C-alpha cells in the first residue's frame, strides 16, 4: 500500500477512476476507486489517497482517503461535501447522544403533523374570536342596537406548503 496524492477523477463505464501521483511528479497513475456500497464520492485535487495493489495484476485500487475534516466522536457517523478547496459545504452528523445534525446545529426541525395540529387549533380559536367579535352588538345613543360596523376577517392561514414529503423523522 502507498499514500498518493490525487490529481483528478473521471467516470468510465459507470466506474470512478482516480488519477494520482504515485512515486513522484512524473509517476502519474490512474486506477479504480473502491467505495462502500451506496456511496458515490469524488475526491478533491490534492487529497491523500490510499493506493493498494489487488490480486489482479494491473488492477490496483484507491481504497480510501486521509480525511482532514474528522470531528466524529466514538460511535458517531458523519458524512459531508466540500468545495474544490476542501471547505465543508454541508454535512449530516449522526451523534452518539441519539441526535442528528443536518447542515448545522443552531435551528430545529419540526414534526409537521404536530405543528399542523397546533396551528389548526390556533386558527380555529382565532376564527371563533372573530365570529364572536362580528356578532356582538353596541347600543347607540338613540337606544337602538347594531352589530359592530367594522367586521373582523377569518383566518385563511395555511402551513401545508412547508411540509417536506421527501424527509421523514420520528
């Protein structure tokens, strides 16, 4: 096994190939990248890659990369994307305390069904108050009564557009 430096990647017949410097600036090689099932990633230029020969002569592989962005603690899993300079752009971090961070840790996701129930209760309460307001009467100076002149309007608020069907939670 050798530690190499990546130059570029390409896809040929649905297989990612990595071009790299093996034993110096004139020793440019290219081989397949091995990845866990379901993982498709392309390293940025200059990544330190682990190059290994296989039992098939002439079929070496890149089996991994030296990660410069490691922060996961024991029992955690973190995956991320970077820009071409290696700056983390987005991440998903499954933490050992049973929480997950998706792109950050300063805001919360919500359970839509529970939010919708609470919101609909609030709309119903508001509309009940509007109906009560609209139906109340005022005595006038002449002794007659009449409904309020300025009527309230029921709410038509709707949060259904905020629901993301492609992301599910507990």
